[in-house]
C-alpha cells in the first residue's frame, strides 16, 4: 500500500476508534435524559388510565379501536414503494385482528392513511393531524428530511414514530419518540462483515476488501467508517482505501487500477443506484476479478452486473421461503421494495408494546418500545434503548439480471 492510501486507511481506523468512545459517552448521557422523560410520561399514562376508567363507568362508549397512523409518500417519487409498504401494514393488521386483536378485550386495529407526497412540511402536518385524530403510533415517513422534522414534532405531540425506511442512526438517537423497524446503516455494515467472515460467499474466498469513500454526503462517509470499523474487528484485511471525488470515467479508471493492484477480493462503495453501471463498467475495463458489497438500495438495479457477484444485505429477500412472503405475494403480487418487511414488522412492534404495557395509548407505547423484545412471523427482534432494531438480515446475490437469496444472518 502506498503512503497516500495507508494514510487514508489509518485515518479511518483512528477516527472510527476515537468516535466509538465519544459516541459511547454521548449515548450514556442521552439515555439518562431519555429515561427521565419517559418516566415522566408514566405518570401521565397512569393519570390518563384512571380518568378513562372513570369515564367508561359513567357513560356508554363507542366500540374502541386502536388507531395507527401510516404517513408515507403516496403521490410523489416514492409512490410505488409507499403503496407496497401500506399493503404490508394492512396484511399485518388483518392477521392481528383475525387472531383476536390486542389486549384481553380484543380491540381491533384501525389504520389512518396520510400522504406527505415526499415533502417534509407535509410530513409534519400529517403527523399532527394523525395525533389529533387519535393515532397512538405512526408508521412512517419514508423521506429523510421529513424524518428529521418529525424529531422535533414528536417531542411536542409525544406520539411515537416507527420508520420503515430511514436508516440514519443519528436521527433515531436524537429523539425520544423515533424508532426504526428497518435496520440501521451501522447494523447493515456489521451484517456484511459477518457474512464475509462466515465464508458463505462461496464464489470468492479472498477475504480482503477495498473500501471506497464517495465524497458525496455525510451518510456515505459514515457508511465508509462503519464498514472500516466492522472489518477491522474481524479476520478480514483492508488492502486498499480511497476517497472518490466524483464518478467520471477518469476517476473510476484510476480507482480500479489501484484496486486491481491491491488484489482485493471485495469492493465496498456506498454509492447510489444511478452510479452502479459506471462503477461496474470501469471495474470490467480494468480487469477487476473480485466481487462487490452493495447497499440495500442497489436492489433496485435491474441491469446486467457485467459478470460480477454483488452481495447486498436486505431486511427481507423477496424469494425467501416464509409464510409472510407467500401470503403477501398471494394477496398483492410480487415483493419489490425492501421496506415491505419493516412496514409489516412495525405493526407487530406496536402490538407487543401495547400488550406489555396493558394500554393502547401513545404514552404507554413510547415507554415500552425501548428494550422491547418479541417476535413477528418473520423472526425475533430487539429494540435498543435508542430505537435501533436488532433482527435477522437476509443476504442476496445479484448476478447478471438475477437476484437470489443466499442466507439469513443473526437468527
């Protein structure tokens, strides 16, 4: 490795290591504050429950239903993804209602659907509308800017939000009422490193990696550093590290000339779907003979992979043999979006929080979601103190125009 590349790699390792200590301190302080705020909510829950009980004894009430809000981009760029997520949520609701509903009273779950059209201002407005209409939890949204704004909105309305698609760890850690049903970016890199170490990528046993950091945004940098940390803690060597300023042919040829010289078995580039074709073409032109590690977004790439195996960590492989996948396909057609499983799981997380808190209120659900452990028809899960999810991860392999399920991790 030349001095320049060595400097980049050493910098990544140093920053990742020092960042872990700083992050740990921040998380400890933050969790204490979060705990105090949620304990304060416990008092509200108890007072509210007593008031509701008195009211129930005094007057006849309409049949109670548990209202869940679904806030997604139903008319913007993510219309198809959002409709598929909504169908997954509906499937989970139908299953729970058919099995007796929630709590011993057998309350049914009712969905309230709101469209934010992919606009963060609509996300906030839709969230407040759902809170006013009695939603005890909200599933959404699938736009990152909207999710950032819901951090502030949820702090005032106190209705918990579970996002099925926003993977940014920092958004969830910054809020008391934001949770993920999709796995986070950091969890994804841990899964990819575990997959390599397991030796299940049978087509390539060269456990050395070239890490590429696109100079695009903070998420790319965070993914690069997370992958570097995940690899360094395992029996995997990083043989090349490079910062990519842009995706011009010249820069990509320069990149893969270096990767070929390093003899890396795998390449990790946290790039967008639109850049995959250029990346794979440059690799082919330079004679690279290894494999690629891609992001979940790469699942949307439907063109030829130029003969390369591309491994991707997914919330759920579309061809995985499960009852849920079979039921979904039978009822709605093929699974396309990686948000299907997180959307489906979200309903079960909320059900479990209600059952364990014995109340179908926003405050009780918010208290029970941290550290919640349970299972959905797709497997066991644990929600961390800061809303990050731990659950099974599916690995798929894209080769040519085919996408095939390989294995499931963390079972």
